[in-house]
């Protein structure tokens, strides 16, 4: 049991022993204050929630460094968290003692961030701070997380509807408009439903052109413009074997035949000029978006006479803008850069799943080749009923079976 002693200075010292048996003490001006504090301490000791008053003096920056060092997460997750901590969290909280961080101060910080960052970025910053403080609770450094109950800006925004190309538009318009050296990559995404990272990380050793199959075993990840190989895909279901359609097998055979000397088995199929994995943003800007323009799938570029090309493109509000250029290339690049919307590379994955379902491929097979854990993901996210399904659905009721109706 604790006890109170009056000191020679006229103050009152509360004394108690912590769970390890070590003597602890704290001095107060009055006996009432000392008694109230000692009662709280003894209650915490009985409930097993006791915290040493001194440990809360540890500064957040010092504890965050230990927390970051002890985390076991993916490299990309680690780098993102480090970036958020370095740029947004530590400049504000580095020198604050853990026990001094209170709810109101956190709310004020969130409000300031909301004035200069997007809601999703504010949520990431807040989440990083909250994780550090949750860890401090488990380490018995603080009793409560002051982030609890803090109001964040809404991150809700309308989800962009996925788009699915028809096979005719893909083969007759988009694929011919892609720069020749990148057609195998676009064909790969449309012919197998691979994600960007899976396409960029595909090695020749994973492709079997004798049996027309490929195996997804690794992906390329990007963090801050730095690309690296991750030796396993998004999930366990992501490790899969996919049959190659004929047009894709031909593209890959032609690509490999044009490489001299024979590529090493572990070599990536698609790389930059420097031999590094492709950078997604560069591909999107220099290859993908211009191909959409040339295919007539994003804005318009029309010849207006000798050395005159007109570019037309929509902005975010749907208003159309026009401008004239002296070369087709300049017009295409301008539309590609300024036009709002347009197909994403990932929409080729949506298209692939939709084509399979439209041709009555069983959904469990579609799930397997798409690398999904469950069929509900396949059905909810990656398939879109083709327009001709409307007539097929209506047709079910045009000539009903009288026997079924009267049974």
C-alpha cells in the first residue's frame, strides 16, 4: 500500500511501489492532492493499467524512430510511412512528450493540414500519428490515444466507373495506334488481364511459348519514382498460370525473335532504354495517352489543310476546346496532355474479364486467371454486361413456357 509523508519543506510526498517493486514518489502542495493522486495510482495498480509517470516524458520523435525500426511491412509501405512521417508528422510532433499530446492539439493539426492537403493525404498523415500512439499504449507509455474522436475531412469522392473496350475497338482501333515497340505490352494486358505491375515484372522465364502459357510470379512496384522487383504478386491467388491467346503468342514470339542475342531467362520482357523496369507514369504520358488520341478514343485530331492540324479535347466540365498545330504529332501530344478522362491502362484488365464472361467462360475460371481471392470480386469489379444482354434478358419473357407457369 502507498503512503503519504510530509516533507521538511511543508509539501506532501505520495509514495508507492510499481509492479516491479521499485519505490516511486511524487510531491504535492497539499495532502488532499497527494491522497487523490495516490488513490488513482493504487486503482491503476489493481486494474493492471498502471503507467510510470516518467515514461510519458519520452518525446514522440524518439519513440517513432523505435516504432519505425521495429515494423515488419512491405518495402513500399515502409517507404510511404517514412515519407509521411518525415514531411508532415515529425515537423509538428517531434519534440512533444508523448503524454503531452492531447486531443485538441491533434484536431488543430488536422485542421491545418486540411487547408493545404487533399483529404486522402490528411488521412494518411493522421493515420501514421495514430499508429505511433497506439503502439505507445501497447508499450505502456501512455494510457489513451489522443487521436480517438478527431474529426477528419471527408475522403469520399465519386468512384470513376471502369470502362470496357469492345474487342473490335481494341483490335481495329487501339492496338494499331500503339507505337510498334509497345504493342506486345498492350496486347499482354488485354490478352491476359495482367495488372500493370505484373506486366512490367514479367520475365521471359515465366513465358512458355511451346504451350502458350505464362505464369505470374513477380511484380514491379514503384515508390517515389523508384522501381523494384517484388518476388510475389498482390495475393496468394495472384500466383497463377494464364493461357495465351493466339494473337498475343504471336506478338511475343516476334518480340523474342527480334532480340539478339537471345535474352537471359530472368530478363524482363519490357524495359526502358536503360534496361530498367518501365515507369508507369512515363508510359502513360508518352505511349498510352497518345495512342488513345490516334485511335479516336480521346479527343480528336483532324487535318485542316497543308501543315495545319486541329486538336479538340474536353476538359473536366465537359467543355470542348480547340487549337491548331503545324504537325499531327504536336496536336496529338497536346490532346493527350490536356484532355480529361480517357481509358486507363487498367481498363484493359476490365475488358479482358468482360470478354471472358460475355463468352460464357465459367466465373470460377475467370476468377482464377484474374488472380482474385473470391468470385464476388470478379463479378463486382471487373465485369460489365454487354449491351446485347439487354435483349437476351427481355427475351426470357417473350415466349414463356406454359408448363412452368401452370405447374
